[in-house]
C-alpha cells in the first residue's frame, strides 16, 4: 500500500468515526486541542498513550506535570468541555495507525481496560 492510499484510508476511518459524535465540530476541535497539547509539552503530534494521560488529567487522577511543563487548567477545562459537547473522546487506533473518535460509552470501556491492564 502506498502512503497516499494509507492516508486515504485514515481519512475515511476518521470521517466514519466522527459520525458518532453528538457535535462533529466539537469533536474536531477536541482532536485539535489534544494534539496541540501533545505538541506543546512533548513536541509530538500524538504522543503514545496521549488519550489516557489527558483523560486522567481531565478526571483529576493524573498529574498535570507533563513533559516540558504543566498542562494548564484552562487547557484541561477546554478538552473536558469539548468532550462533553462531542459526546466522546479521541483514541489512537493501531489498526488504522491514527486517532479515531469514540463515543463516551465505548471510550469508558477502552479506558477501563487500559487501567486494568496497567495495574
């Protein structure tokens, strides 16, 4: 598969996943905000396990001290608000090698499995 073909598959998968959002605009803004935080604090577009770390920060169970500094309260408030408006969360998919939007009910299961595995 060429890189152009892979990119097209990623775009299709992301477009399909975002249809599960309550508000597609909020979902897109959430993905941008999450990626921006990753860039700002780790110089990476989507750091490994970003979705779990940011969710933990949003829930107050993970320190906001991260990478090159402290993730700001306003940044965390923004992703929480966008997640609620969108009705979901972005998570990395190894299958498509990109982030996909998950409805909150599905995300809760993914996150719990991650926490259970990490213990």
